[in-house]
């Protein structure tokens, strides 16, 4: 029997013929990545959910090196010295804001602040610690913040992200508020928790913003809208003052990862004043930031952003006079409704205009019917408050206190009010918080002259919801005293509210 089986096997092998020859496989062709051009950072797009390894291979094939990859949204941050990297990777999928600069930038564009010429000469404008400066905080009185914090100072369970130029965590008014374990720098496009990565270096902007939100209520210095909440410093402004797409993507993804309830963005995305969703290159930046904001919103983060200081009607933009801002001589360019101020005009973001002490739109503030959601004190030295030597907003700066005006100052007032709302409504999501901000705002009608009195080209349109003020001036007291009363037949989280003043 065994002999029979052996014969069968031999016969089968004979019929099969000799084994096929072994053919050596050709090694994969490697790209020529020997170019040594300028090292640039790029933001790149993939389909959402693209695996890490697949994304890394695509980057290497185009002569790039991956710095960070966010598979949840299909956005990566890449560096390359290959001048044709974008073309190799796909021009509709890669963009470098740095590449817009043909020479070192001559100026930088933060989204504020505007400082009056006399601010540096104001007595006690800075370097004064331990002195009660609350009498100068006309802005807090305008939104009833002192009355609100007598009822609720905000919960330490609420974390507010200050996406900005870094926050001085050693400032006496901020030391108890800033959480170093949840702070990070994003200037490589990848979060870095080393203190040196998120501390301020060349700018006091982020520290000023932070003080408006949560400076301590200790009888010294100033007091923020919600002194009981916690802050995270998320550095998205580099030492030249620029806020590039990769920084912002990192910032919003970090906000989602740290479960922040509020993210304050007192800036405009660089290098374009308005980023156009239908222009090659800009479309990549637009989509990358849109995805990051959408992801953060879906993970419980309410984004609040400055409308900008260009006196521009964002609902009907026509000309951009100052972009890109990292070149010496930007040329005017036509823009249209495909072009937006980012992140303020993205879905789910609360866009904020600025008013002065007289509750009138600040002359510099951008506006727009259907764009601006609410307004808040940003200051205007042409509208003096009568209790302060400046019409601007007093807040913390490294080493002391200082004045600044801008929609950058208006946005954190709204973030502080939103933090109070989140403190009394622990389960409220971003959409509900945004709805409450609008519902509880004090409506401001269009000025009698129909413009702000400073810029004859700025025309107010609309009624209770108008282009200058949106739904009105935010109200901190309403945030902590209003009680929900369900509307008959309503199942929406947005309900009508009554106040117990």
C-alpha cells in the first residue's frame, strides 16, 4: 500500500513539471529627495480615518517628513525641503502658509489688540501689583460681572482654553487659574506640554485675554468674568505674531483631547485676512481648520472667536487689502462670500464684535448680519468710560497690568460668560451654550445714525439681530440667575428663560 502511494505522488509530480524559476522582485522605486530647498511646514489633507502608516507612506513618497497626524480628521502636519512637495503630494491636498513669504516678514497680524497712543504713558498701566484696580474695569460693569460672581464665580470643573500667544502662569491674578498639566504649545503642529512651549515669549496678548476670563477675585489687581474656572494655555501664536493653519489645527484638537468646555480664539488665521474656500492652497487651510473646529465641537468644545479689527462687513466682503500678511507688500485682491475670517465664520463658532464704554460698536470692529452672534466690551478710546484714564480694557500682562482695545478683548468676555453658563449647566453642550448666549444677550438696536459714528462706511442692518451687535451684549448676571422654563411642546435644548433679578 505504501509503495502504491509513493508511485502516485511521483506520478503527480511528474505531471506537474519542473518547479517555476525563482524570479527576484524589483526593489520599489524610491523618490529622489535630494533637494535642499527652504525647510517649510505644510498642512496636508487625507480622507478621514486614513491609517497612520498609509498617511506616513504618502508623505514619504512626496519627500516629506511627518510631524503630526490627526487620523480622526485626516489632517497632517509635514515638513519638507523639497520645493515640489505640494505638487508631488497633490496641490489640492497640501498647503504651506510659510511658503507665501518670499522674504522674512516685515510685520505681523494678531487679531488685536489695538492700543491707544497714550497707553504707554498712562500712570500705573503696568508694573503695579497688589493694588485694587477694579474701579477701572468699566467693561465688567457693562456686562454685570460683579453681580454675577457674587452669586457664582464659576466652577473649577470648567476648563477654558486660551488659544493665543501663551499665558503667564506666574502672574498673581492667574497662578490659581492656569492648569499646567492641560496646557500645550502648538507651534510645530504637534502639542508640546513643556512649560517653555506654552509660556509667553514676545507677546502679552494671551495673558491679557486670560485675565479677562478668569483673573482672581482677591481684592487685588483686576477680576475676570469667571474667576472660579480653570484655564489652559494653548500657544498658537508664534514669536513673529503669526497664526498658521497647523498651529490652529493642533490647538483645537488639543482642546478636544483635554475636554475643554470653551475655546477662546482672539485671532484671525494667517496669512490671509480672509481665507477662501474656493482658492487653491487656501482651500486646504480652510478645510483643515474647519475639520478641527468641527471635531472639537462634536467633542463638547464651544468655540468663541473675535470678528476682527478691519471695520469690514463680513457678510459682504469685497476687497482684502492686506493679505498675505507675511510678505512686505501685499496687494489688494477681490474677495467674495467664499472668503471668511477664520475661525470666527466657521459653523458652530460664536463670532464676537466689540463695543466701547458707551455700548456703541467700536470704530475698528468688523461686523456682519448673520455673522456676528453677540457683542462684548472690546474698548474704544473715542468712547471714554469716565472712571478710567483709558477707553480700552484693563487686564493682566506679564509683570503687571495693561490696557488694550480690540475684538480680541471682546471675545474673552463672551468666553467668561459662557464659562459661567457651563458652570451652572454641567451637561450643556456647545450648541446649547451658544443658544443661551444669544437668548440671554441684552439686545442693542442699530445706532440712530445707522453707523458707529467712526466709520461712515460701516452700516448697521437688521433689527433685534443686527450686523453690529448680533443678538446683543452678553450678560453675566443672566447666565447665573436665569432658570430654564420649557416652552409648551418644545423638545429642543434651547428653551425660553426667565430671570430672577
